[in-house]
C-alpha cells in the first residue's frame, strides 16, 4: 500500500502450538487477536481459537463483543478447540446475532448448528479466495499440511499469517514484501521432515530462514512454537532465524499489544 492508512494491533492469547505444547501448556496456546483501524473503521479479528482462547481472553480483558470475525484456518484442536465458547461470548449466546465465522470446510463442519445460528455470517472458504470483513480485505493462501483444507491469511496486503505448513518456495512466495508476517514455526529442527507420517508437517527454524529469504517481510513474528524450541531456547532460536535470514524477528509476549502502521 502506498499510503499509511491501516493501524493494526496484534495481541497473542497464546504463542504455543503442536500437541506437546497444547497438552502440557508449557508454552501457552490460545490464538491471536487483531484489531484494525482502516480509514476510521474498526475491525476485530480472532484467529484460530485453540485451547485456552476463552479463559486467557478473559484474563487479558478481550472484549469478545468487539470481535467481528472468527477465522479458523483448519480443524486441529490447537486451532479450533475454544471456537464454540468464543461464539457464545461474541453473541451473548445467540441473543445478539452478529459477527461472522469464516473457516475451512472441515472447520465449519466441526462447529455445531446451534453455534452457527448464533452468528450473522457463516462462510466456508478455500485457498486463493478473497472476502471482506467490514472494509478489510482478507485473502486465503495455500498451505501444505496434514489437514488438507488448511489455509493461511493475508490481511489487506499488509499482515500475513502462514498457519501450519511445510516449506516450499511457492508457499513462501505468497507472502512477499508484507509489513508483518506471523510465521508458524513449531520445531527448531523437525525430526519428521521428508518422512511419510501423518504429523510433523510444520516449519522448523531452518525452513523459517529459507521462507523469510523469499518472503522478505519488514518484521517476522514467530508463532505456534513447539516444545523443541523451548528446549533449544527461545532467544537462541530467534537469533538463529534473524541472523541467517536478515529479517527482524521477534518471539511475542503473551498479552502484550503490538501496534503497527501498515
């Protein structure tokens, strides 16, 4: 974008991902809450409300009734578990029919009909689609993951969310030159890479370096962090990715509000 018209606030309800982090809560999980101010129109987006989204949202004083869209990239527990209770909080248990649920086919199937009727909008999306929430444009992107319906997101050509994916050049190319890229990096070194297993299809720190060399965002925020990164060391992992990619890289603090102009 040529003009600086979008103010964005990014708040992490949790930063962990993967089965071991989710089940142990050694790295708290829960999703991402974004608020956009585009030309004086405010839009609240909650991405991937996994385990902990509701309770930690309460603790962080999230105003659930200010969420305009609940986006679910795919139907894995660490991305969808708390969606029903968030829908109730967003809509006063259906008494205030408002906001929207946007998700992959399997994600929408996971949500009960009762909860879907609480909302004003329910939309199933596929990769490479574009839709609007208020005046905010959202594009879906391709991933390579065990959940075949999974997608990532790009908000107004400014902020990207990779969701869970393995690395290929064409995946990284979708996110070129964004202001902010939220990159799901589950492993320091992925022990399942190139093996025919139905789990472990996530980026590791080595993949992240190659991804960022192609995407070249102004800032990379690491997310969906797994136990192997905790064991290796958060700061060591961050330094490895930043020093080898040349991209400003951060590991966010849970509950901190990161504010940007895009």
